[in-house]
C-alpha cells in the first residue's frame, strides 16, 4: 500500500485494481490527511553523504525512501502525520555491506516476493527523491529475533499483499511486514498504532512505523 510501485510493466487489470484501492483509501482519510507539499532541503553531494550515513546504519534500522513517480506522491498522502516517505525496508549489515529486506510489487519483481537488496540500490537517486534511516530502542536479542522473523517470511514465500489486508499473514505490504515483525518481537500492540480511515478500514502507513517514542531518526538525505 505504501510502497513504491513501477507500474509500466504490470498487468493493466492489476494497475486498475490498485488505483481503485488507493482512491478508496484516500477518500476515506481525506479530511485528516495533510494537504501541504513535502519540501526537501536539496543536496547535490549525495554520493559522499550517502556513504557517510550508510556507515552509521545498523542491522535492524528501518530504511525509508520516497519515490519520484506520481504513484509515490499518492502513497505519501496516506500518511497522516509525515508524508515524506512512501516505502520502507529493514537493514541487515554483513561483511559484504549493508542490505535492505523489503517487499514490493514492481516491474522488476512481478512475483511480489521479499527482496534482499544492497542499500545503495534501494536508495538510488535515479528513482528516489529522499531517504532516511530510523532506529528503534531494541536490544541485540530483539534485533536478532526481528531479522529472523523477516527471513522467516521470506522462506515461507510471503508475497506482496495487493489487497492491503491486515488480517492476512501470507501476503504483506511493506509497512505491514515490518509492523507484524515488530509485534512478534515486542508483543506490544500499543507501540505502533495503525491508521484508521473514516470508512473504518485499518492500515499501516509509513509514518505509523516511526512517529512514536520508541523510534529516533538517524539521518535524512534529499536529492535534487
């Protein structure tokens, strides 16, 4: 729901279906959503700054990004408090670099399976306007359990949830996957509060994941 989609190579009927759901959600929360455009502080030296920020990223950090396409702008409006970001994943640091687990339905991932992607690719300025890293107040054991849960989703062949249904666990959208993994680790349903649209439909927006006291922003970078 709140991830970045590359619609150009997707089946037309799927595109129409997603657009219908998007407009359903938008009309459902129209009175609450912010109407202001997101403004970023432009930064031309993003290569060096990206490398510097990636060096402080730890396993378990949530990586946020905002796509440049029009669909991402629509997704951003589903955030009630902070409309800056439209897709998310979770970092895994290894000897070969920093990677991001995320789930998306796109031209390059038509099956909608979980992707394990180098962070430089995940945040690349060609397709993104900005990115950020945020960190939870988890201990080492919780972070290990969290990443194991994400890997468990992957081994169980979880796919992207085109129906954006919180009740399902074999199909997840990006923010829902992280939300359910956090819930599994903490057993604290009050930590992350879902957004409830005027229609009563409940969903996990990107800003639900980090606009709370258990999470802090490590850094943010915007591209021209």
